[in-house]
C-alpha cells in the first residue's frame, strides 16, 4: 500500500474514491465517473490491480503525472485516494470519442496516423520509453481537438532495440487491423512463430507482403496511402535505432489494490479532508 505521504504525489490534486459516482464501466477497473457534488464534471478513473499482467498503474501515474507530456498524451488530472489516504488510482480527462475499437462508423484520417507516429517519436527519442501496449483500444480520438490520443501506459518500458522493434510491429499490426478489421491474422502470426521458433513474435512480414489490404473501415484516403506512410516511417525509424537512449520508467510498485467488486458501488460522504480538485 502506498500511503500518499510516501509517494511523490503529496501536492497533487486528489479526490477520494468515496466522492466518485460511477456512470459507466469502460473496462475492468476503468470507470467513467463524476464527482458526487459536481453534476456535469466527468473523468475516467483507473484503479490499481493486484494482477501484474495488467501492468503497473504506479508506473503509469509516474509517467503521465510529471507533466503534460505531449498534446496526444493525456496527463493525469488527479490521483484517487481511499479513506486511509492510500493511492488507489488515477483520473484522466474523459475523451468522449472513445477508442478506435468502439466507433466503427468514424472516418479515420491520415492526419491521426501522422499524430500517432509523431507521438511515438516523442516517446522514443525524448522520453526513452516505448508505450508497450499499442492496439486499437489504446488509441482514443478527441474529436473536438481533431486529435488522436494515446492512453494506457501501464506497460510502458525502456526503449531498448528489442522493445522498439516490438513497438514498430505493434503499430503496423494496429494499422492493419484498423484498415481491414481482420483480427485473426495476428493470432495466426503468433501461433506460426511459436511453432517455428518457440517464441510468440509479431513480426509483420506476413501482412507487409500482402499485395493490398482490403479496406473495411471508412478512411479519408486510400488504404495504400496509409500503408506506404507507415512503411516509410518504419524504414526511417529502423535506420535510426541507435539514436534512442533507453530509460527505465520508475515502477513505483507498492500500490493499494482496489478490486473490481470494491469499485462497483462507491460509498459517499467522506469525512477526510484531502485536497481535492474539480475537473473540467
Ligand atoms: N481518458 C479516457 N477517455 C475515454 N476512454 C478511455 C479513457 N481512458 C481509458 N479509456 C477506455 O478504457 C479502456 C481501458 O483503459 P486502459 O487504460 O486501456 O486500461 P487497461 O490497462 O485495463 O487496458 C480503453 O481501451 C479505452 O477504451
Ligand atoms: Mg488497455
């Protein structure tokens, strides 16, 4: 359990779990909430998990909380405390456009792909880390700002050559799935690589050699334009791997767990006096 006083977040805006009203469940441990006394103010609350396979929210708070990293990276708006002043989660601004899995009618723009690669350049070259979990569910669209926004940094890690190569493969697979809605090829690739080499590798050779990608999503340009943009970006990035300086993100592992059941029904009427924030 990380007591607030033992974390670097002592001076940060904070809200109590007991002050939050759950409006919707976006994923396990990830809820759309509002503050009990602020009718129109919504945010996304993400709670710590005891399951290390789900990544580390302490690391995520640390990465996102230090500063506004980038216009395509949501900063932490506040940390969430339990009644004992232990840090149990974080709040981010709600992006109503949702992720790329949720809204299949949206027309995907080349501009958003350019924003994605530019954000990855920023993370790799300036921060020395990889996102580590790129897929359609980690890419939100802020329609008001006309901007692609990255979420879920719980698996961010240092940008070693191997981790960068995996990130490049993930981004290519993500684009392939966005365009084609073919989610089976990735699973096939994993199984084939395991059968052949004994490892699960998301090498992109199988999709790169396809003569064309059938477009089953609405796009604002030809699918081949998106594909060749990505190919060019990858080529440039593979040639400049040596200019990345890897930096291990601080894990901050000792976080209080707030299990799914505890989060389902928040209680109200907190008597503790933590500094709170109002989110707009
Ligand atoms: N700020 C946000 N605005 C809108 N949707 C969000 C936001 N943060 C997360 N989500 C949604 O919640 C889902 C789960 O959040 P995520 O951070 O990926 O959690 P997990 O680590 O459990 O995968 C995302 O795939 C996205 O659809
Ligand atoms: Mg996720």
